[in-house]
């Protein structure tokens, strides 16, 4: 994981359909990098992950590995 201090303005963020409050996580892909940003602060640095890291995370979500966090 790394942090991108300058998020390009042309990034097309995806947000969960269940995000009603606006306080959500935005996800975008730029080349071989998956970017995770904060919808409350779009100018804030985004975290970057490789596609492999992102796939491993999604697999863990689907398996319920993070169900006890929230």
C-alpha cells in the first residue's frame, strides 16, 4: 500500500449503492492501481493498492473475514 498525495481530478470514483450519508469510501482504478479515497474529503490523499492486494481484500470480504469490525 502507498499513499498518493495528489489525486488526479479526472478519477471516476465508485461508491456503494448503500451510501446514503455521503460519509463513504470511494474506490477507483487507475492503470494497475486501485485507489481508495474518502468521500468526505475528496482532496485528501488516497491510498493505493495493487490489483492483487485488492482481489485478496475482496475475497476476504466475501468470506466474512471483516464482519466483526463494524
